C-alpha cells in the first residue's frame, strides 16, 4: 500500500524561489506554492499541510506576522513551520525559533540539505504522533482495567447471593452488590469527566 505523500505549502513572494522550492520538493512531497501569506491562509481553508516553508521578508504580512496569526487560530496553531530567510543575523533566527518554528534555514540553501532537514523534521513529527497515540491507547487500557475490575467484584457478590439459601445472606449479598455498583457508576462518571477536561 502506497504511503500518502506529505503536503507542504511553500510561502515566498519571489516567484523564482517558489519555482526552485517546488522543483526540489515535488518528487518527494505534494507542494502547494503561495506567493503571499494571504494566499497561504486561503489555501489552508481547503487543506491542512503537514509542513509550511515560510519566507520571512514579504510585503503586507511578513513570515513572523503570519506565524503569529497562525498561533492564535485553533485550526492552524499546531502546523509546523520552517523559516526560509536571507537574514543571517542570529537575532532574527532566535526570534523565529522562539515563535515556535521547527527550524530556520538560510538562503541560498543547498537542495540536498533542505530535503534532509525537511525529512528529519517530518520523521520526528510522525514519531511524536505515534508515541502520543500509544500513550492514549495505554490510558484507555488502564481505564478499561479500572472499569472491568469492579464488575467482576459485583458479579461475584451477586453470584454468592443467588447461590445462598439463607435469606439474610441473600440480602447481604444483594446490598453489597448494590453498593459496589454505585461505586462503579461513580468511577465511570469520574473517568468520563476527566476525559472531557483533558486538552485535545
């Protein structure tokens, strides 16, 4: 089964840079060129990319402003961004990384190095997603154990009550089963409430 290609939006007001990036990436990824940040946001109304390559110096809305706007939008705030910039001063790079960018690559870049860094970052993102899914699966398994264990206790008490011949023992078994069932319902409600308040 063929693995679906990752989607990358390349944002740059320089058409030559857009063409160069597209030619470098098109054999490996689905590439969506955008000549401005405004065009990028228009694209993202129809698709959510796996990665954005963002130029810093653009008219109307520069790369930093675009990322700042993304971070305020629930739908876009977790999309990974790599800055591509002609700025080589450390302050610009640190500023970009502090905004949450994965990387800051200086222009002009070497094609092979760009591909390698993109591949590395996408692999790390994929690994993180797998680990998060595994963590959620482990939590669900633990919750399942927490839920199933009291059920065995309740069934055991009912079984004792059903097999008893003394009326008092039957009453005691039913009362104990009823109390255990109430505790079990409270446990399920607590787990349900906790899952609703956990951040997605």
